[in-house]
């Protein structure tokens, strides 16, 4: 799975600065961070709706869209996927309640 996300991250980053008429990703980058963030929010909402009332296949598709648009937003901010994965690794084995409480301090 990490390989798939890493390959996708590479493709997304390669489209940064590309021709918006030739690439959906380049078009998102050209529209800016606000549009990318709004698209991520839209995909998150669609994922929630699919989880609550649609098929497993619909949820799978929406989850893929959500991950894709998250990777676009991370690339726009120049935040490597590896940083997110390292943060997840850091949290591994830590109670979610304990981790959340530590962020509130």
C-alpha cells in the first residue's frame, strides 16, 4: 500500500507546474490551495455519505478519491507523505486518548 501511495505522490508532484489543460492535477494546482482544500473537504463529505448509506464499492471509490486529494494538498504544501507516515509510526502503540491529551497541553 505504501508503494502505491508513494508512486501516486511522485506522479502528483510531477504535475505541479504542468499544463492545466492537459492534467487534472495541474489544474488543481493552478487553482490554488483553497480550491484543493475545498475539493478535499468535498471528498471527505462524500466518503462519510458513502460510509453511512452506500455500498462497500462506493465507499472504496470515495476513500480512494479522498486519499488522492489529500496527497494533492500535501504536495501543494510541500509536505512529503513520508512525514505523515512517520507521524503515524510515532503514534503507533500510544493510546489515542493519551496522544490526544498530549496535543492539548
